[in-house]
């Protein structure tokens, strides 16, 4: 297989899976490479994503390690699809999906569970069209209607996963109360936005918790992030938004810090979901 300087998210996920298989079976790179009649550097390149592993390599490695054929074949299918499918987000301009945000959108499209923390904004998956337009236009020196509409379509495409009847995205988000009190657009925009959050929070696959203003300082204060998991329980990535397209994190030790922070906020800092809905309804009344 040809080398790739820039493997996509699926290809990097395949590489991590190959490495995890080997480690979980207690096999060294030298032992596995010998069984496969490969060189150690070749195996290392597949495991590190420096060289893209295709279905043949996945099946060969999985077979030698005694991986369950069903699991092995699922990863082989992922490896095949990673290089063939034209994803929907590639139909948009580079200005609409910039930097690491593309990796985030790609991972979000396949993840089954997402957790997030927002401190100054309503999270994108819960934003109404008017709210998101107001946010985007505030960032642009010269508002571009075409770009605004393109961003809106991207957001709608992402939000559609919350309503997927067969494989809905399970979304658990923690929002700081301040985000719901900052005026974005008109008062009517804010009322509609809060009504929308309440509506979403009553879906079976959406959980919303609120950090009250009077909680004071807390661990992770000021940090907004998103965590994504796949069916196999693997913590796939963390994403932090910023001015130039965001920071996409795949390193396991870094992801663990965000997992622990989210857990502490959900258990010890934020209101429970019922209390959160009650407070959101109270804030909505303030916007009248």
C-alpha cells in the first residue's frame, strides 16, 4: 500500500486498532512481524498510521493475532471504506470547514456517543438557525451571506443525527448558565433558542445539564470541549474549538483528562437533568 502523509480519521482509527490488538494479545512487534514475514518497520508504519493499512493488511494481522473474525472483518470493511467513500463534508468549501474541524466532523459523523462542555455558547448541535447565524456574523469582518448559509447547512447536517430513527447520536452536554444569559441576536432569538434546548432535552438520546452561575470556581473552569466515543467504547477523540479551526486530540492520555473532567462536572458541579430543565425555563422567562 502507498504511504500517506495525511491519513484521515478512519485510517488513523484502523491504525490504533491494529496496535491495540497486538498489545492486548501480549505480542511484540518482532513476534508479529516474523509471523507475517514482514519487517518490523513495515508493521510499525501500519500501527502508527505512517502507511495506510488496507483490508488485506487488517485481515492478515487480525488472523495472526487470533482476533474474532467478525470483529476483524468489521475493521477490514472500515479500512476499505476509508479510502473509497466521498464524505458529505468534502462537498463544502475549505472556508466553511477549516483545519481540525474537518477531523471533528468526520469523527462526529461516525461516533455513537458524544459528550460536551460549553461555557460561553449554546453548543452547535443544539443551536437554532437564527442563533448560529448571529454567532457566525459576529465573527466575520465582512459578513458573507453565502458562507453563512453554507455553515447553516453543515450544522443542519450534523444536527440530523440527533433525529436518526435507526442510529441516533447519544448526546450529553453540560452548559454553563452564563451561555444562556449572553444576548446573541434578539430577545426573540434567545427565547426560541432556550425553547429549543428544552425540547431537545426531552428526547431520549439527549441529556442536558446546567452549571449554575452561583457555583463559583470549579475544575476545568473556562474550558469548552467535546468527547466522542465509538460502539466499541473507545474514546476516539477530544475536540477544542478555537479561532483557526480547533484542536483535535487523539492521544489517549490527553483524552483521559477530559473524560475525568467531564465526569466531575456531571456528578459534582452541574445540576441534574431535571433541575437543569427547571433553571433553563426560568432563564427563558427572563428573556421576556
